């Protein structure tokens, strides 16, 4: 927000008895009230300006017309903008991109600004080349105490317009609304964000933060399981060093992204803090110098922070990818993709609370394991299908299952397991209380 220094605020009017009032008095009183309010707000929050709501006509944008349908914003000098496309007596907010096509063909970007003429002490805000307001007749207004007394009150609407360029046009204050580029024979909007009051659900930055939170929790869960299985071994310390920064940032990060919205500056500073903690995952590499927060380029600030966080989390790599079986009553099934084709397959089977590990071992020994077109053959021959065997704890250091999960090695026998089909696992003689709660297929990455 543009700071209004106390020396530029209109002095207070000395009201006195018998004063001959003129429009000047009310205009100056209104001006002072606005300047005092903006001055206080700028001292409390330097970023108390930006866009609250912004909607485009996406049908005409590809053809080269930026048409704003709805807009609610606060300009850097504190003036509130409320615009609707069908608003009477106010010109449409549109900008023709076609004259700038040549500048965009080679990969360039064009910034669209919401511009408003600045107020000047010695110029009228209503008339002249740089008028700040549109003057309209206004609608009928009733007297609250005498409803029959109806008059029209002239109204002033901010004289905003759309312009292009990285900076504000001369003698205006502006907000960068969006950036466009030309690709595939159409004009498209980039990932850039206008200055915002809140980053809320649905915002691209919020979606990326949600994805990061999900990755952090998944990797923390994986490392926690690995640490528990390594307790008492020299490897436990190494795993704990990886786990510690994740569990440190998780409560803070989840509370931020699952809230109702965050001020961009607050979220940015917290993200930098989280990125710093995650840098502990690779101590041999210092974190990059993050950009100073720029309210006019929010996405440009967040992008390097998000990239750094993804890079740090990428250092924690699972050796195996996991795929959850679908369950319907006693049947567990999963479509086998050709990418899963390895000599050995591994299953993680979660033990229900009413079964022991020994009982679950008996369940898997008696279960039928076969693809769709092999089930009838397996039943006719009274066999159980693909050969399987329990994996003893400690036999596989790279595959660390969750607590309460036993590992099973499954032989990839083409007589029973066919790809591009479902692999089915079921025990015909089981009971609802005596069957696994879930089955997971583990596939070694890079195989």
C-alpha cells in the first residue's frame, strides 16, 4: 500500500458556528477521512492492497480479448474497486491483445495492469484528461424518514482501465492483474498471480502446498516405519536424521494449508522457514538465497521456494512403489500393469486386530492367487495358484513395511499371473473377522 505520510494528509477542518458551508468543505472532509484511514492501514500492514475477486471471460481470451467480468480489489493508494461487467454507466474493462501478438510469438509475456489515475492536489478528480472518477447520475434514493421524498444523488465510480506493460502507465497507480503469452495459435494466461489478500483453497500456490504436505507426510511415515525396524542398529541414527526435519515442519505446514486462507507474505515467510528445516536433509548443499517478497509478483516469489522443497524431499527416495489392492468382501484385486513385470513380486498384508501373525500366515497359505483367466483352472485343479512364501523380519532391508504388516514374496509365474488383467487374492473359507484389512503390492523402482 502506498504510504500516505502525515505531512500529505489534508489538515483537519475547523468547524464553527455560523460557517457558510460549500461543497468544498465536504470534499475536503471526505478526502481527509480517506487519507487518515489509508495512513493507519499502511502502518499496520504494508500489503493491505490487491485483488479479492477476479473473473475473466475465458471464451474470448484465446482469440486475443481480455474481458473482465467481475473484479473486487483495493488499489495501492487505498481506493476500493468493485466492478461487474453489466454495471450501468461504467465502461467495460477490456483489452485487445492482437496488436501485441508479434511481441509474444517468440515466447514473450505481456503483463496486463489494472490502472487508475492518481489524485493530484491541483487537478480535478472528475474532469480533465486524467480524471480519477466517472460521474454518473445515480439511481433514485428514498428518504429513510419520508419514503415519498425521492431524489437522485450523483455518484462517482473509479475510472479504472486495463493497460499493458511491466510498470504502471504515467500518472496512474496500478495492480498487475495477469500475464499472457501466445502459444499453439492462442493467447493463454500464465501461472502468474495478482497481488492477493489471501491465498485460499483452489489457488495454484495452495494446490502445490497441499501436494507438498502430502509428500512430507508419506515420506515421514515411511521413515518412521524404517526407523522402528532399525532400532538398535547403526542405521537407525541415519534414518532419524532424515525423519527429524520432516516431523518438525509437518504440524506447522499442515495447519497453514488446511486453514481457510493465509496472507501471502505470512505464508511466504513460513514457507521459507520450512524450506530451511528441509535443507537439513542435504547438509552438503546450502539453501539458495530466496527472493525478497514482492507483492506484485507472488508466484515468482513462491516458485523457487517450492522447487527447493521438492528437491530436498527428492533425496528421500523409496526403493519400492506401493499399490493398494481393491477389496470387495473376501476378494482383493489389482490390475497388473506391464511395468510391474519382475521375477518376484512382494505383498504387504495388514493383520486385523482379531488375528495373530500365525493365523494370517495360514490365511495367505490357503488363499487362491491367480489372474482373471486362471481362476477357473486353479479351482478345477484344487490348487492355490502362484507360489508364495512369508519373508522373515530383517531379510529385506530396502522394503520396510508399516507396523502390523507382514511381507510375502510372490513368484511371478506366467501360468497364474497375467499382465493387463487383475490379480485376485481370496480365501474361500475365511470369515469377515478373519481376513486382512488391506493388501499392498510392492514393486521395486527401476525394475
